[in-house]
C-alpha cells in the first residue's frame, strides 16, 4: 500500500511540474547563405529578434541588426510574451524574416534597413 501511495505522490508531483512548465523552446531557424555571407537568427532572446551576418570563409561575425523588439507587460508572465523568428529567407539582397505572430520583416543586407510588411503572412 505504501508503495502505491509513494508512486501516486511522485506522479502527482511530476504532473504538477509539467503544468507549470514554461513555453516550449523556439524553433531552430535554418541559416541562409547569400553571396558568401551566412545570416542566422539566434532566437536566444524573446524580447529582441535579431539577425547576425557571418563571413562564410573566415567565420567572422560582420554585423547584427535588430529586426523587432517585443514589449513585455510586467503584470504577465514574461516567457509567454516572448516572440521569436520562425523563418529566414533571402531574395534579391533582402532577408525575409517571419515572426511567430506571422509578421513579415524585410532586411536590406547592404544598408541593414528593416521594414515591416504591411500585410500579415496568412
């Protein structure tokens, strides 16, 4: 009987900890390579989505640029408010960055200028 109670308590504690679990880890975004530069979205900060540019040949970081920031409401749990990059593509010298919320951003790889698409990704 005591073994049953012990297993029941352990199972209850395990389920309770799962219920309190934080959000799932962000998806890994595949890097893209364009004209010898590798562009990556590290997805290591839910408050700030940014892109890093790395020289493929030397593996030296060239620059980074913030694509969007995420305002956090201090009255709510922080991690459930984080927003990450889901996809990264390149077309004609422009990085196309999509967020978890379906917003699309364009980053000019020459000027590092960031603009947001006026229509959401649907």
